[in-house]
């Protein structure tokens, strides 16, 4: 697949839209939606990895790409900030379940 400059910028714009939607999904605790959006972003990344090296962006196009990447990084930080408490809670549950299992194995069921 041969990509044009417009194709490359279009993929970056689509990824930026998806990462913005990921912030919304994380804000709403829509973990399945977040995972689906993340998979779509990964598909776009694969397309860029396979084809972007052949396209040279200059001037305004290069600036547009940089702006889109900065927005995606900002959205990624927001998503991480939103999921951190959920991940901490999940880790506590997993650790608690592991502790319970070790106690049952050590002392038998009640």
C-alpha cells in the first residue's frame, strides 16, 4: 500500500480522534469500549509502521503531525490518570484473593 501525505495525516487525525474517545470511555468507566478503541489505534499504528517511512512530510504537514502526536500523548496521559485508581483497586482485589487462597491452603476452609 502506497500512502500519500494526506493518507498519513488522515491516519494521525483518526488516531487523535480515537484517543480523544478513549478519554471519554475511561471517564465513563467503559472498559470494553476503551479496549475496543485501543485496538483500533493499534491497527492504525501498524499501518503507519508499514507505510509511513516512504512519505516525507515538510513544513505545515510536519507541524500538523507534531500537533496530533502531542494531542494523543496528552489524551494518553489523561486515560492513564483515569484508569490508575481502577488498576490499583484491581491489584488490591487480586492480592486479597491470593492471600485468601494461601490462607485456605495453609489452614483449610472454615
